[in-house]
C-alpha cells in the first residue's frame, strides 16, 4: 500500500478550508468582560467609519483646508480639523454643530439651492433694522 502512493503520477489536493457552518463567530459570553466588549465595539466602529468616508464630508474638509490655507498660510490635516472641532474651549453644543455642519447633516450652504425647494427659499429675506 505504501508503494502505491510512491507510484502515483497525480497529486491529491486536500481542501483545508473550514466549512462555513462549522466556523465560530462572535465571542464566548462567559469569557467576555465588559471592557473587552467595549474595545471590540469601538474597534469595529472605527474600522467602519474609516471605510465609509462620505463624499460630502470629504468635500467640506477640502473646503476647510483651502480656507485655512488662504487665511493662515498652512494646510491642516484632516485629523487636526476633527481635533480642533472638539477643542476644550468650545461648548458641547458648538462642537456638535461644527461636527454636523462638516458632515453636511444640516441644511446649510448648497442645500437651499436644490430644485425641489421653493424659489422664495433660495435667497434669504432681507432684514431691515429700524433705528431707535
């Protein structure tokens, strides 16, 4: 029987991949701590956020970089922009607003110029302040 294997002209290939039904996914609950679960969730969120960059967000970040370059003579990195939005000197509601505007989540800027908007909403109304 051993000699038959030596005389073979063709090689037998063995499939070493695991059957999908036998693959274990997830974590064993009895061995998972809250800290470990939190780190795993944050890691997955970070990877998902990095993979799903929004084109409007990227466009707004480019506008911010160009504005800073024009005004101050240097171009900040994307990380520097996000860090500066969450600076300790800003109140929470301010950095929430800046984050939302950068993500293009509010109706600001070009949103008001879309065709579905009524024409009277395309231009802001004039506010006339009366003296006295």
